[in-house]
C-alpha cells in the first residue's frame, strides 16, 4: 500500500501533467447522516476531486464559518468522534486509493493521543492532518509520530503571514502548502481576495511544494481565476452547502455535478 505522502505527491503530479488545478474537497464526517461520508467522498472523486479533506467535528471550530459550524454540530449530535473519522477516511482510501487528510482542532487529537492516532491512521493509508488552531511551532511535536506512519502535517499560511515567518516555516513543510485566500473564517464568498496572486508568489518563492488555495472558493470563476497562480484549490463550505440543500436522494449526484463544474474550471483553456 502506498503511504499517504506518496498519494499526495502523485495527485499533484498528475494534475500538473494534465495541465489543470488539483481539486481538494472538504466534507465533515457524519454530516448530514452518520454513514453518509464515504458515499459523498466517492461522489466528489467521481466529479474530479483529487484529494479528500475530512473534517473532524468539534464543538468550537473557531477557524470555520457558519456552514462548517452547523455541519460540525450536526455530526456531533450524530455521535461522531475521531475514531469514526479515522475509520471513514480509511474506507475512502481503501475504496478509491486517493489522498485523504483529516482536518480538525487540537483538542480531539491530544485527547486521542498522537501516537495512537498515527498507529491507527497510518496503516489505513491516511495522508495526514491539518490542525488550524495549533501554531506550527507546537505542531512539530506531532511530526515524528506522523512521519513514522508515512503521514504529514499540513500548515495553513495566511495573506497576513510576514515574509520572515514564511522563511522560517516553509522549509519544514511537507505535502503541499495550504494558502488561505483571505483573512477570517471559512465560508463561501461572492468574490476572491484581491491579493491572492501576490500572496501565492511570496509562498512559491520559498518552497518547491505544490500550493493549494482555500477558504471562500464557491464558484467556477473563482477556480478559473487561480489557473496559472496556484497548483490546486480547496473547496469546503460550498460543497457542504450543496449537500445540505439537495434532496436526500440526490445528494451524491448534486455533489458530483458541483465538483465536476469546479474541476472543469480548473482545466487550462
């Protein structure tokens, strides 16, 4: 079985070879139903997703806007914990052989134990994790256990991150560089930030890793506007909105169609 790191590398290499943006789709585990995640992830992959990012529900998701907050609350009421998220991620990897990342807040991982997490998640082929409320300097404590399991920790970089901090953090990054397109929380936006291209150039000058841009992307034109700027895009709240508003019998097809439209926008003209 390929490691999670190898899956990330292969996904971005394939999208680059095909002259398109890699598509990362975020879904909250256990939303809208406890057992819905694997089918929804598969639908997103059928629509063109290269990487799946699965959200670990948490009671205080401070980096997230209303959409993800509601999904997280719903999943918690469905009884979802970190062990359920690891199991769901492992099923997606086993069925579709794609990179799957878990995105969650510090507390669930610390309570679970990072060594235990790595021991459970690594053999399932899970690519790694994103912990938005943990400073990078503290997150490095996770890295040895993750590395032994073939996994990575993905840091977030914001437009407000000064060059000196990028110089300090980017050399230690692995997998890909996750650039936040705006200041503030997650959530679909009508327009992208005006300084995204300049921000991505600052990051690219300091790393050879692929660069994915997330937060606020909700329309095909947002994705199209990042062609030639980034290597990938992360679509989260907009995907959850599609799931939340579709008729139950049409959720997977609605998500597949939405992701397909976003993926089409990411192809070179």
